[in-house]
């Protein structure tokens, strides 16, 4: 039983990373109607920021917010200079543009850092086991779980209980009306994109500790991030959280019980969920 609980805890930690990965894509796809398949590039950026800073002597806990901020600023720069001009394009043009951006980011990372994996030295508390009833859990996985829960609370409060969130919803539902009453929609979308990129960078930084990091990162986890958004429902914070948690636990359990089929089962689950609930957990079209 203790082994099973440990596997579930690992799945929860992986689900929290998936949630941080996917929330920015859920925002851009569900709220801004932009198909950003380059979202994994922002996660990769956060990972490399962490690797560079920790390798340069910056404490791990100080490098995490730096990864969030640097990636968010990069997202803001790209949104204001390039990406906003693609918002009004067709779905196919958005897909081609964003997937090309992801390939370009991977190529740039390969030039700057090489093709090898980039492990990061974790602090002593991260490798220390945490004594919890019935399971063995490392301090790092517990820290990732706490970060995911904190991000969930902050995002729900921001988008559901603040003027910023109300303006975002208004701009999405009735852009012309929102602009008519003085809402600067372009600025709102830039802030939302920056926030999503920042959380992707934080997720990428946290993922380095147990997923590794290399130039293929932007595309390696793209499919499972798209699965989280599809199952959770684009634009739904709670839906993305539930989907990420479900997929993380399911992936860990099936790889534990059926190692030969673990990679297949997760995609079979996606097909089954999309057939049963084509609008996702949140009831929103994908």
C-alpha cells in the first residue's frame, strides 16, 4: 500500500507540473483564441534560466521567481512585437506560426547550450525524504505540489474575483463593447499572455529536477499539455487543474501497473474522454 501511495504522490507532483505548463496555453487558447503551440518554448526558457542561475551560484529558491519573471518578460516582448499580429489570422496560420516558433526556440537552445541534458543541482532539502503516513516522498516533490496548489489559488482569485479577470472575460465575449467603454483590450491580452508565459517558465524550471531539460523540450511535452487543455476545457483554470491532476496520476499508475502499456493508456484515456465529454470537464468547446 505504501508503494502505491508513493506512486500516486509522484503522479500528483507530475500533475502539478503539467498544470503549470498548461495554464498559459489554456489562457491563450480559451480566452484569447490564439493557438499557441510554441507554449513549450516558454517552459524551456524557464528551465534554462534556472540552470544558468543555479550553475552561477544563485540559490535555487531565488532562481525560481527569476525564471518566472524572465520568461514572462520574454513572452511580453514577443507578444507586443510579433504574436499580436497573428491573433486575427486563421487557425492554420496560427498553428504554422507557433510551431515554427517552437522549432526555432529549440534550435537556438541547441546552439547556445548544446544537445545534452541539463541537470540542475538541487538543494539538500529537496533530496531529503519527508516522513508522511503511509508514503515516502522527497522534499522536492512535496515542494512542487505546494507550488501547484498556490498557483491554482492565485489564478482562481485573479481571474474570478478581480477587476482584471472581469475585464478579460468582457474583452473575450464582447471585444467591441469592451473597447467602447474604455477597456484597453490589447494591453489586457498582453498582460494575460505575459502571465501565461511566466507560469510556463515556472513549470519548466520546476520540471528540470525530475524530467530533465534539452532542446527538444518545447515539443517533447506538447501533446500531453494539449491533452490537459482539451480535457480541462480551454480557458478554465479549475478544469485544467483537474485534468492535469487526473493525467498525472493516471500516467504514474499505469506505468507502475502496466509498464509496457503505460505510454499507450494515457492516449486511450484522451480518446475516451473526448468521446464522452467533447467539451471537456469545463463544458467548453476545444
